[in-house]
C-alpha cells in the first residue's frame, strides 16, 4: 500500500497549529514529511500532528545548521512554515536564498502583507475580521469561539494545502517554484461565497440568530433533550421539513409557512418543548432511517462507537491513542497504516547522511 503522494518530499519548519496539521495530512497520504526541529525530545504518541513524519534537529543559529536546512529544502522542493513574515529571510531560508524550483508555503493569520502582517494573533482574531464570527452564536450573547477549526484549519491549513498542490501542478509546466501566501483572513473569506451571495441578494440579516443558517430558523439549530443532551436539526428542504414535523409530532401546517421569519421565534420555543420531552436515544430511534436531517450531538468519547462512524472507521486507535483516520479516501492509492510519532530528532543522522551522499560529500 502507498498513498497518492508517495514520492513527494516536504520540509516542515517546526511550529504550532495549522502548519503541523498540513504536514500531517500530507504525510497521511504518503508524502515524506521531514520536520526541522530545534531540540531532541522523546517520542510522544499523543502528538497526533507528528504522525508519519521524520525529524531532523538543526541549530539554525549556526551557519552549518542553516546550510543543512537549505540543502534539505532544495532537495525536497517544498517547504511549509508558519512564522511571522521575515523570519525565514533572517534565517537565510527565504525565497531568494533557495533554488528556483522550491515551493515555499507560508501560512499566517494576517498574511504576508498588510498593516497587521507583523503582529501576533490567533484564530478568533483572524475570524473576527472576516465577518464570519459576527454571524455566529446567539442573539444576546458575545460570539463564541468555534474552537480553532474555522480560521486556523479551515481558512489556513486547507488553503495552504490547496496552494501547494496548485503550485506543484504549475511547476510541471514552468519548472519553477513560487511562494504560496496562505492567510487565514483570505481563506475564511473565500469560504463564505454562499453567505456573500445571500448578502448581495439582501437575504441575510446582520442580526445574529435571525437567518436560516445561524440558528434563527427553528428547522436549523440544536435542541436540548430530556437527558440534557442535544439533537441537531437541519431540515431545510420542504420535503425534509415535512418529515421533521411528522416524526416529532409537530403541526403539519408549519410546512406551508416554513420560511416565514415572523413565526420563527415562537416555533423555536415550541420545538424546544417538544424535543425536551424525550431523551436523545429516543429521538435517534424516532428519526432513524429517515431523511428528516436530524442527528445526535455526540461527545468526543462517543464518536468512535456511533454505528455510522464505526462502520467507516472514521476514528482509529494507534497505540492507545484515539485519532482520525487519514482523509480523504482513494479507491487505489490506499495510504499505509498510521504509525505513532517517532522521537523528535530521531532521524537526524539518517537524513544528514543522505544529504551528504546526494551532494557527493
């Protein structure tokens, strides 16, 4: 077995968050991802973002370390980093210091340019500038942080990967590398095409919890059950909404005025009472096998055992650590089984010896 990226080599500058996830996803699909680390450390099987990667420890404060890093990056042809703008240049590893064929994937929150580019930030800060955060949460409370999935990983990691793959494709024609500037403010904004369409058509209110997709609609939100758990309801299409009404014992006449916003507040309160009358398990049984678009809200510890998630083996156990299986899936290029992370710096001698041999030294 080998993943679809077998033969691709990527250097990852050690960091936190979005860049390590990008490296992990590439490694999951068969790429040889080498992390340039700062210091040796024992293997940590819980560091999921390190799975499948190799590690070399280099002292980038020394010329010898910088030369080795430069040689490794040039040999690999792809490097990803999540530093503030200018850090790689100060290390002598910027675009002008590397060979012309190298693709330099840079991931930041603010981007490589602009008034905020030099300043620190986190997912919630970047998300705030896109307009997306203002649309999240309940009407009378501050917007809640949606974990760090939206800006860090959605607008950041995924767009970095898209940029790298696009640059690799273009390199087949030009023979040259380029800089990929993956900014989370750019990526999140790019993901909002549907919302921007609604806004352009005056179909989106600036008031939170007042729209179809933000919890304002009674047919697209979560409801508490009698055992203090929750159910998701997403029955937007009329035929699915009709099933919701039927199975939940709600008035069938609600279907004719489903999108009448003046009714939403009262109906949400009514639906809350209905869902609060049964347990989560009872609601799962009621809606099982239907297209009503109703499903339970699962705690992390219950994900792997859910019948659907278990059937697809979405979660896997690697040396006692529960984690997600590689995604997406391929019909032929099946990746190798996931392995626990090795020791930080454990591949240093092998990697440096390979570099020396390839340079004829």
